[in-house]
């Protein structure tokens, strides 16, 4: 909701931002019309092993009685595995060593995260310049094509914005080595024109993402590890990147996750802070 209301609406923008920034207290939260969808059994099974999570609270949420509100307020914050927990311990270390290709994070700034692999220069220009024109002076963190596969002018444009000072919008780019496959299982190569110039087919391919973690060796011999997991949709895998990037920011920083190709900013999306 925030990406559409804060980005596309210029009418009563300040009022909308204030409304978006105010969380409802537990006593005022309401279930969706018609009730909440049932919790899948496999989710219940996973959560039942976590002593800090109250299934009774989530089961009773939205049923319209005082007991459900009391149960919700008493429920502990859920605890879920970290993305790095999915990496087999015998093959790689869970230590995140991924570094930006261009730019550096500013830990106390607000940030905008986006997957933006394989686009023409005009797509990046529309996204970044419209955001810059709103007065946003935080970080824009992008997952982009491997440097050799970037379209004309993209590398130079991203590099220029990566060098901006503390009072300017700064772009931090991660040029990542995705290993992607068509649904038929055929590997997509950067040179075979698959995926409209994008090995990830803009999020629709099943991919592995190498170089996120250490191979577990000592510091002198440490190297980037290959992804030991099965190929999975980029639309899902990219959230592991967002988690890694979020670790670069302070707990009080605001982070917006948004698509790039169909976004144009008319007001600063994080002004409500």
C-alpha cells in the first residue's frame, strides 16, 4: 500500500503520509472483511515447535470477541529462521560477505530497495531522477545486471550516483552473478538473448544467486561461496538480498521496497518520518 499511495498520489500527500505512519493499537485492529484466511497446516506445524509463538492468538484473531484481543496482545513476537539458515552448513558458512559493486551504504539514512536487473538506461533514469526531484536524500539500493551485461550507459550512470556526498541521493548497486534456468531446465546465458537481455527474465526465471556467503575457510583463504540450494524464482530469492541490505541500516531507518520499471515518484515517499 505504501508504495502506491506515497509514490503516485500528489493530492493531500502530507495527510496520507501521516495516516500511513500511524500503526493501529491491538484493540483497534480488525480482520479483513469476511474473516482472515485459514493458516496452512504446514505453517502451524512449523510454528508449533516455537515456544515463543502463540498459535491460539493468531487462530482467534478477528473473531470479534474480547478473548481474541487479549490473546493477540499477549502473544509474543514470532521467531522465524534467518535466510542464511537455508544454506547447508557443511557446504558454506552462514557469514554474509556480499559487498556492493558501486557505492557504500550510509547506516543512519532511509533507503529504497529494488530489483532492477537488465533494464535500459531510460528505466533507471526515470526511477532515480524522479525520486531525486522529490528531495529524497537517502540511499537507493539496487540489484542490477553483471557489469559486462549492462545496457549502454547504465554502468556510468550508476557509478556517478554512487559517488554522491552525504547530502545527496546515493545509489548503491549490487551486480550479481545469477545462475538462471528456463522452466524447461535449460540454462539461460547472457549472450543468448533469453529474458529480454536479462538472465533473470526480470524475476520470472528460477535462479541461484552466488557470492552471498563465505565458503567457510579462514580469513586468508576465504572466498565467495556458490549457492548450494536449488534454483528458485527470483521474485522470491530477491528478498534474501533485501534482508542482507537491511542489515546495513539502523533500526530507526525507514526502508521502502518497490518495483522499478513501473514507478515514478511525485513526492518523497519517506517524508512521513
